[in-house]
């Protein structure tokens, strides 16, 4: 049987509606020519014209709008990857990012962090809230477990915590880099409302942050660099950091800080072990 290639959008829509059980949505389950939902039932759930939906499946009527595709995605109960695929087929581009506020990571992701020791590693959101960390991060960066959840934010710590500030080898340049990177991350994730609230709070708390934010600097997302920290117990440590996307979780990012030398790694490991006694 030949594979249909001329109307990939229509093929995808038909396939997804045929997977749905009419009874789940309160539709009559009497005699049907094919399994799944009828076209008019999808149109009803998506609040669009049945004629327009039929044309989409048939490859007629031109390109749909983003609003129509979003309605159809809801009507067909598409997952986020399926919704993105729908947009690629219908408009040739992914949908606009919809920021999702999250407050935890999966146990599997936590195990990834734990396996990276003695390299400090954290998981952060687009608004730079720290959701997860390993023992090396608690020892070298901040023991986030001792902070209230709302204070586990990289910007709040950078501009409001004297110990974190003193640990930076060049605080002014680090702070400028952090603010510029944060601006780029937040815009990319579509976290407008969340950013506005955080920025207003930080600006009241720190005139230095307010001044940097007004500069409107944006740091390119190169994803790697070098960080020098002055730890009160083990002294100056040089770390190479790398930023990784979390597949399927565009609102999350993982930062791993690798000790530059074996000696630095051994000093961090000794610090971790001393804190575990």
C-alpha cells in the first residue's frame, strides 16, 4: 500500500482522531464506519467549523492559524511533542513556547545529578529557581536544602546573599553575565509574567541588579565557560561549567561544574565526605 506523502497534516490528524474513544467524550458509540472520533466531533471539541476541519484533513483551504492548531491539539488531546509536530506540519515552525511552572524533578533526573560527583551539578528553571542539586553543589555552591523554597533562586542568592557574593572571584563580571544570561533564558522560555514579578522584587532588593537590568544586556547562549570560586574551607577552586537542555523539558536546564584539575576534584571530594560525617 503506498504511503501518503502529499498531505502529511491530514494523515496525522486522521491518525490521531482515530485513536480516540468516542465514549470518553460523551459521544454516541453506535454504528460507525471507522473507529475513533468523526471529523465533526473533533471540530466540536476544537470549537471550529466542521467544514474547515474537513478541509484541513483533505489538504484544502490553505495554512491554518496558530490558534486553530492549538484548538485542534486540545480537541485531540495531543501531547506536547505531538502538538509541536502538528505545528511543524501545519505551519512549518514549532509553536510559541508556553512556560510551565514546575517545582520538582523526576527521581531519574536526580540520579543523573548524583552520578556526576565530585562535579557540582544543579537543575534550574527558566526563571533560575534551583529545583535539584547533588551533594557537590550543596558543598561548593549553596546548601539549597537549608533555604526556603522561594529563596532557592540563583539571582536572589547572587544579589542578596553575602556569602555567595564573597565566593565569586570577580563578582561584578559574574553578576553582569548572570543577568544577561537570565534575560535570554526567560524570553526563550516565554516566562514573561514570572519574570516581571521576580525582576520587580529583585530591583527593590538590590540597586545593583536594577542597574544591570536597565542596561538590557543579553548574553549569547554559548553554554560553557569557566567559574572561579573562593570556598571558605578549601580555598580557590576553578571549575569549567557546561549548560545542558533537558530533553522534553524546555523549561529546565542542567548546569554541571567540572573541576579543572585532579587536585581540585580531590579537594571537592574531601569536602563532600567531611560534610557527610
